[in-house]
C-alpha cells in the first residue's frame, strides 16, 4: 500500500532567481527513503494548499524513477512544475507516461544538458527546460556576450550566437557574467542557485556594503508607521545591516547604560527617526549591486528555516537567538574579517558565539540541519543529520515548506524616493 508520511521523505531546496534577482521559483529536491512504496502527491497537495496565491512555484525534482513515475501518474499538484530527466523523454515506454501526464495538466520541465535540448524543444511545442550549462556552453555564451554577438574576420562580419535560450531555467551557472548574460541579455526564465563563491571571491578585499534596496524598504515602512516587527522583518534580510545596527546601538557614542543583543530591542532603543537618519547617512556608501541580493536572501532563508525548526510556542527570545545565529553564520564571508573578531564586538549571548565559532553550542543542531536542507546534493544525508541532531524528519520538512511558501521579498514599493538619498 502506498503511503507518504513526512518522515518517509527528505526535502532540500534551492532558490531560482529571475532578472530582478528576486525569487521566481524554488526547486524542491525530494528523496524518498522507500521510493517503491511512497506516494508523495497527497502529502504535497496538503502542504501546498496553504500557499498564498502569489507564492513562488515549486519545481519538484527527484532522481528516483519509481517516485517520479508515481508523480507523473497522478493529478498535478497546484503551483508545481515537475522535472523529467531526458532519459524518460528518450525511452518510448516511459515517454507514454510523460505525454499522458502533460495532457493531464502537469507542467513538465525537460531536464538535461543544454546541448541536447533542441530536438526535444522542436518536437514538443512549448516545452520548457531545466538546462545544465557545460563548460563549453559557458565559454561560448561568454564569448558572445563579450563580443556583442558579433565577431569579425577580414572582409566580413558574422554573428556569434549564444547557446543560452530564452524562457528556460539554467543550472551550473558559475560566474556573475554568465548569470547576467542568461538573465539580462538572453531573457532566461531563471537561474537555479547563484554563483556565490565567485561573487564573494571578487569582493574578497572589501566588506559588502549595506543593501540599498532593503534600506529603502525600511525607510518607507518607517514613514508609513509600520509596527516594529515589520521593520525587524525587513532588517534581517541583510546580515551586514543587522551587525552594523547592533554595533551602533552598543557603541560608547550611543551612551546606553545596558547592552542590546536583539534587533527588536535595537530598533526600540534607536526609534524610528534615528533609524531613518542612520540609514539616510549610510545610503551613499551602501551597495546597489543587485547581484548580491540572492546571496543575502539565501542566507536569510536559511536563518528563517532555523527559526522555523523551533516549537511555535517557544519563547520569542529563543526564536530571536536561533535566527540571529543563522543570520551571522556567514558574516565573515560578507565582511572579510574573522568571525570570532566580529562577534567579540557585539554583546551576543555566549550560546551564539560557541555555536558559530566552536561549533559546539546549543544551536549547532539547527545550523547543521539548515545547511543540509539548503544543499540539494546532500538531501540523502538529511535523515541521518536529523536523527543525530534530535529533529524529526517530518518537522524539518514542514519547516522547509513553510519557508518556501513565504520565500519572496517583502513587496517593493516605488524606489523613486531613493534618488534623493544619494
């Protein structure tokens, strides 16, 4: 008998970024502990029922043939796309299931190497792909980008065509220039994952500045009289801003008689007017580089997942500490200073310091689970990590789905006001 309790599957996620460098979808990798006896469809339908209408869609991905065929044979799950590897499209006996699923209303994605996609796109009208970019594809695309699509030979000019096709998703984009070419020039639907390593390496000699987009959101919210919890929700999108705000309110110049260790307390002590004044003064030196938004937001999602692993009835202070642990987990990479030195300059609880610097604090379990759950190629390790960390696989999966259901940035208002701040 088929069944699908949440402790029989493991989920891992990866954001998909669009031309605005916002989330346009989330890729959910599914690993079944018993693929032959697991029916995931009723479970996913129940979980996704609570998604808001504008929630980013889920791209369902699995390498387990039995699980994939089960997904193809049943009614499509609302707000999902189903990745189908090339191997199934190429096998006549499996292709029948694929075509039936397409006729039944499934939104299917062909998954495989970019160089092998064209014949399938020609055969199946409107087919979209999750396309793996090879080294050769990347080189050719970057050559086309750098030469403006043309190259010259004495006596004539020929157009150098990029292999990147409009309207599709791309995996294996390892550089900023290639991501920009895919999204901005070739009008790709999105890039799965982001070239974090290359971007952070390029910034290795200087700290990443505050995020101008988040700064404007906060100032607009403050002008509108938004409650403190909304300002905090905006602030925590940028780990660097969180750190600098805590440094500010705990500095000798601020003159407080006691230490401030939480963002909520910092905002309360600073007040709306001083918060806006600080942001306005810092705005000219802040970063407008939209390619850094995915890095910040992915870290924010991971911190939210750590918070979501707590019991909903947990103390708010505990929730704040766990989320702050996640927020600062990669602060050294953003600020180009040793993490221990950065944290020593804040009055944070020793529990956070121990977790992040010595990896032996009480929040290590939350950090370990969140790291694996945001690394799809490690999804098969999640059950063991959950068991070792004392979490039920079911509660981790629910927390992942909740993060993905609310993964978009807070709604952006007009940025016209920003022009007067520079």
